[in-house]
């Protein structure tokens, strides 16, 4: 269909099209968008396209021109793709799986757009001069109408809160409504560190909907007796007093801070969502990997090297502080019982990059410079198992274990806050975005790990 000049001029006058456009197609798209939004009525369309008194204008309707029986205004979410792909680890290139063996999916374009709209909305609520486009405001309304929320209301944590209830509370600071977030926002932030980190994709990550402490239990294996009950021989009764052991951990808060240019918040919501969610996720990546391996258990979740019950293999083969030998790696490997050394337990060696380079540098012999473990140093693997890097560890630390036996609990409902106060922020035209998460973590079975802290310094 050729768009007549009168209709073109009208679209330009409404700032829905540009006079510099030479081709018909963009004007047709602009006309369709104007009809969908209500800025151009069907009657006005017929008048401009075919003339006010034309017989054609009485017979032709926009739906006949553009196809279809009716014109429906699209939701903002329908303008973005909700297609996801399988997430792959940045180092290995292999698909990432969660604790249930399910492949983790990437964040879709729609989720990035919704995250961006939500961040811009919270920034505006905090007093930042944020300009939101009409379809971005409509997207926020759609989030309230269709998404579930989680967070605190009146000091009490709730999950699956209807958006209609949240909308009434979101600006009420006394109710705790400022701490409410769409559930999808939590998932979007955690996906990025999950797809890029060393340790997080391998541990047992669990969501916890409420509470400041974790209280769960492990169940041991009962003892089996043979030969009892014959010729008057009694069977020893099984003592269940230690069969069930408590697993307790305290939830610790962690805050990520990102400086954001105020002008940046005027960009497209999809770009804002992608950049900020990725930046927050990347910062969380470093901290979560750090606490999984060496968290102090006081202000942080307890890390593997601060857990009790692990198997200490002692000094290296050559003595305290000696260079690593193949036998040291074998002692670490076989220091973990066989039942833990299977694919479902996600076993791996771990240490810093210096330790890995020393291990891969072990020569075949004094006069043979070939390497025992081969020349594929970039594979980051030893004895058919991955070697994970934590440069927060000292050179003397090295370990092996079933990472599925380290559990990290993620308290849902991250808190999002914006501030633009302060001299530095004002002078640099910046705003400060802080996202506060809460985690608890610990080794749930010490027998699944072996370590040494006396390797070469």
C-alpha cells in the first residue's frame, strides 16, 4: 500500500515519522503504530489516505488495508523476544547445569527489558530525574498486573505477592514496600554469575523464601549386622541417636554498589537492564566464588577451607612447603571416598593459578622436560578432573572435593536502592545503585573434601 502525502505530512506533524524518509515502508509502519496507540483514529486515517468525501474512504478500513479483522494494541512485552538459550560456561564452553542437573538458560531480551524498566522505575521513585518512555511506563504497569513479587511487608517476608497489592505499597516506606521486587529480577541477577564463575555452577544452590537462619538436617546410614539371632546370639540394636544431624547456617547480607550516570538512565530500558544486571552479576560472581572457597563463617557464609571434618592429607611428599608431586594429587583425589567421586557430585581440584602452574609444570624426569600431565595447560584439568581457580587462596592451599556437598542458600528478594546525595555524586552527575542480597552457606558433608595447607608457598 502506498501512503499518500497527506497521511505522511500528518505523521510527521505528530512526530511519529520523519520528513527525510524516502521509502514507503517506514511510513506504513508508523501509520500502523499510530493506529495501535490510538494517536490516529480510523476515521482520520481514511480521510487522509483517501479523501474526506471519497467513496473509497467509506468502504476501506485500516484493518482491511493492513490485514486482519481487528487492530489490537500490543503489550510492551510483546515487542521483545522471550527466547532463551542454554547458558555455557565462559571458560569451558560447556552447558551449565543447576543442582538438579537441569541446564541453565540465559536471560531473554524481554527479561532484560523488564529489568531495565523496573530499575528506571525505582530510580524515579527515589527522586532521580528519570524520563521513561510511554511504553516503558506501560511495561511497569504490566509487571504489576502479571508478575509475582517477593520481599518484606511490615517486617514480615512474603512470597508470591500479587502485583496489585504491591502497587499500593511500593511508595509506602513504613510498610516495607520499598523492599519489594519482582521475582524475575532475582533470577536475572543470579544467572550472570552462574554462567561465568568457577565454583558457583558446581555447588548446591538453593532458594530460601524466608528466615534469617537455615535449619535443616542430614541423615546418616544405618549399621548392618550379620550373624545375629542364631543359636541364642543376640543382634546388637541400632542406635539412632546420631542418625540425623543438624545442618545450621546463618544468613549473611552482601551489598553490591554500582555508580550509574544519570544520563544513562534515559537510554532504552533493554540496554539499561542488560548493562546493570550484567554488572551487578559480575560483581556478585567474584564475591560468591570467594566465600564458597574461604568465607569466614562470621560476616560471610562459611567457606570450604574454614569447614570442619575435612580430610587433611598433611605435608606434601617432599615435606612441609615442598614442591607438588604427582603423589600429592593422588592423595588428595583418594582422600575423598569413591562414593563421592562420580559425575553427579561435580568433583574438582581447586587452588590458585600459581599452584596450578606448578602442578602442570611437573616434569617426567630430571633429564626429561616433558610434562607429566601433558601440554594442554589451558584445559585447567588434572587427573581427569577440572582444576578450579581461586586466587583468593594462598599458594600453600590446594584441595579436592565433591562440590555438590557444599550448599549455598540464596534468600530471595534482593533490595534495590538508589541515591544521588553527596558532593562527589553531584559533581560527577552520577547516581549510586545498591543491590542487597542475602546468602548462607556451608559444607554439608566434610568427608566429601580433602585438602592441604602446607604446599609450596
